[in-house]
C-alpha cells in the first residue's frame, strides 16, 4: 500500500500512549502500518535569519519531520491569520476577526516554505493528508512545485456559510486553493453544503478553464467524514478502580447532581453563556440548589490573543458572582478549573457526572460530547445536553439538543436531565452509544483514506 504522509500544524508524539487523544490516536495506526511520515511545525519559535532546517526523527517506524517558525511567522501565520482571522470567521465571529495584509502574506509564505520542504520528502506514490485551517493552501503550493501525488484535506472546524466567508479579504484566492486537492473532507453535511454554495456563487471558482488546479485527471471529491473517538479506549479509562474512587469523591455530602463541562478556554465553546445558563437553573429551580454542582474544566489556549484573555476574565467574574450570590458555607455551586487534566481523570469525571453540558456556539464536531457518552455506565447513564451548533448534534439526536444562546432553555434542559427517568436515560444512552460506535475514529480514518487512495492505485 502507498505510504501515508500526514501534514498538520503541530505534529503528535508517536511515543505517547494510544489513550492520549487527538490526531495521535486518530492517525497513529495508519502511519505505523506503512512507515509513514508526519510533517509539521516543531512548536519551536526561532530568531529571524536562523536557517529553517528540517528536523527528521524516527519514532518507531514513523518519520517525524518538523520545522520551526520564526517569531514573525508565529505572530503572523499562527496567531495572526490562522487564529485572528480564519478561526473567528469559520466560527461565525466576524466581530472578533482581524484582517491584516501582512498576516495573510506570511500565512501564504509559510505554506509555500512548508510545501517546498515537504516536496523533497515525497516519493511518487505517497498519499498526502493535510489537516486544518492553518494549511489550506498547502496543496496548491505543492502543485506549483509539480507534485502530482494524491492529496487530501480535512477541515476540523466548520466551513461557514458563504455570506460569512466572503468577509475574508481575498477569500477567492484562499478557497480556490482547495481545488488543488483530490479529496476535501468536512465534519458535517452542512459544511459540505456551505462549500458547495460558496462554489456556486463564486464564479471564478467554478470556471474550469480559468482554474489552474483542475484537470481532466484531477476531479475534486468533497464529502462529509464525521470524526469520532476510540470508544473502548475511552470507556476503559472510566472503569478503573482509580476512576471509581474519584467518582465516589464527586458525589459526597448533599451533592447528588454533578454537571460537567470540559472545553479548551475558547470563545467558540460558549462558556460565559453556559455559566449564565447554570445561574438561570439555580434561579428557576431553587429546590436543586444545594444538591447540584457544576464543574467546568477549561485549560488555557492561545493566551497571547486578547479575545482569549478577555474570556478568561469574564469567566472568573461569572463563576465568582454565581458562587457569591448562591453559595453557602457547605456548598459551592460552580467549580471552575483553569488547567489541563489527564484524560483518565476526565473519563472518571464524565462517568461520575449526571449531566454532560456541551454547549458551544459553533463547533466543527466536538469530541467531548462523544467522550461523555463513552464514559457512562450503561446501567445508570448520565444525560448529554448538546448545542444545536456543534457538528456532533447532526448525529447525536438522542441528546437533549439546546440553543446555547437561550439561557432559560439550557436551564430547563439541565433540570430535565437530572430528573429524567432511568428508563429514558438508558434508551437515549443506548442509541447514542451505538451511534458513536458506528462512526468512530477508525471509520473516519479508513473512509477518508479509502477515498484518497481510490484512484491512486
Ligand atoms: P477542539 O476545539 O480542541 O478540536 P474537541 O473536539 O472537543 O475540540 O476536542 C478537544 C479534546 O481535548 C477532547 O479530546 C478533550 O477531552 C480534550 N480536552 C478538553 N479539555 C481538556 C482538559 N482540560 N484537559 C485535558 N484534555 C482536554 C477541534 C474542533 C472540534 C473537532 C476536533 C476534532 O474545534 O470541533 O471535534 O478538532 O476534529
């Protein structure tokens, strides 16, 4: 079988355990099976003028190929265009987007430089799988260098409606480069439709004669490949003796209802709205006050960006205000933890919580929703409350689906979840568990790679 070359902004650690999550779990086996290469940014930031050498390291039978970024590249390519322009726009937050021409240029240049380094590593029949919004134009840059290999792209975040994406200056250039791929994968049918609508409405993209990337041989396949998790690996972390001990600790004293949220501290995750919804729950259902606790685990990310430091301050104020207004000497309603937590601890916390609160304002998929389901006991499962704006909502229809902007609705959903009969909880959970098993991470990987390799053989 042809060798797999994975390209992503950050590369994973192939020596980490298979339970580490992220792309390592998702792609590890496919890379190991065929002596693959994983190419991307090393995470290092070096001074301008430092030769941008390629660092090659063998981890088992996988080659890890990385390059550093200069300080300027980090500021403009990573923080600037990727995370101050594309991330907010793709999550429908035009109000937070900052379009800076220098950042856009550097984004292009980093993609060009990375493509040149990667081209030198490619063998004729390698298949290349590029990931996410940092690297959209990479295939176009590879094509310019004469690379004719099969190249696929998967977008982990939403592809927004054309009315939104056309706000990005030079969006035609950016989206045009997606036509240099053989396969473009999205999380949901909605994303596929949005891409189709954009293509229809933007004539330049649709004219094959004017499109240098489209040839009779290269037809673009656009499809939805919903990402999943390794259900058994996650479930097994939730059922260890250590997990049982943690769970006992969660529901102590008067606490019979434990509500959990786990998200990177990102404005797309709807955390302030979630805190306001929990406050509404305490106002609307005073009987549940002393028996219910909400734990929110939200590790910091992208802290250099103002939008992220602002949301941190906002959450600290909101949790402080709720605890001040409602808390008592023997009860703290909100437990807010601003750091990363080992995955086995997360699994135990999920299993010990009656309600999983996953209420992003926009999310490509949201794996926490699937992890919460995987961690539950089948005999006595908790209830998932899920935002209609998470990609996961397309599949996980037996969750309580909510509008995260509507605090009263989310508050009522928390109440419905903690008062739901065991029979209904089991029915919903069985259906959800079946769904996440059908569409697990192995299926995501194999279906994408089958399509990518389809005409390569
Ligand atoms: P993210 O925005 O990072 O991913 P998500 O899908 O929820 O969102 O994945 C987060 C992962 O990080 C989960 O595995 C979760 O358990 C873990 N995590 C979160 N908080 C943690 C904490 N405090 N400590 C340890 N681990 C924590 C992007 C897109 C999503 C898409 C994924 C995969 O934004 O929509 O589902 O990629 O494609």
